[in-house]
């Protein structure tokens, strides 16, 4: 790796590593300048903060564990599943529209059938359990 340094006249100079510590003549001003013994250390990038799999650096830490969030219906599927008959029916309508639009565009999406089944389960769950909690 070549040694890079500047002459007192401002000219940038380069020397082979074997010329480290030896005088080098500047082609611009003719003055002799000693080549540095080692190349200048490159600036090291700052260490990045480490985050776990569930952390969001732009938000404060969430005191509620992830397993507890999923158990209470924090995911989209969990919210649909716990939404009762109306939420399940809406999820089924969205799934059918999404699937038909995908077919019209020559695309088959895998998620609409899954959403339809989750909505269907939510409808049956709503039939047997009554209105959702908190409603």
C-alpha cells in the first residue's frame, strides 16, 4: 500500500512502502520531504448500536413481551381472529376482493386464502361466543 503525504508546498506525494522514513524529492518545488514511516490510519467508523430481533430503535423499549402481545391479539391475524362476526366477515370480503384483483392481474397471492380462513373462523367464533370483548 503506497504511502501518501503532502509536501510543504501543498503537493500530494506518494511513495512505496520500502521508502518509508527516507527523503523523497517533490517534483513541484524540488524540496526534499521525509516519507512517513507508516500510512496514516484510516478513520474507523463508529460502532453501530446492537438491537435484538424485536427492538425498534426509533421507539422506546416496549415493556410488554412479544409472546404476550401475540397472545392478546397484537398481530393482524390475532386481531381478525378476535374481532367477532363483523370483523371476520370484513376480512373474508377483503380476502375475496384481493384474490380476484390478483387473478385479474395474472397474479396468485397466497395470503388471501389464509385471511379468508381466519375470517371464517372469526365468524364462527363470534356465532358461538357472542360479541367480542370490549365491544
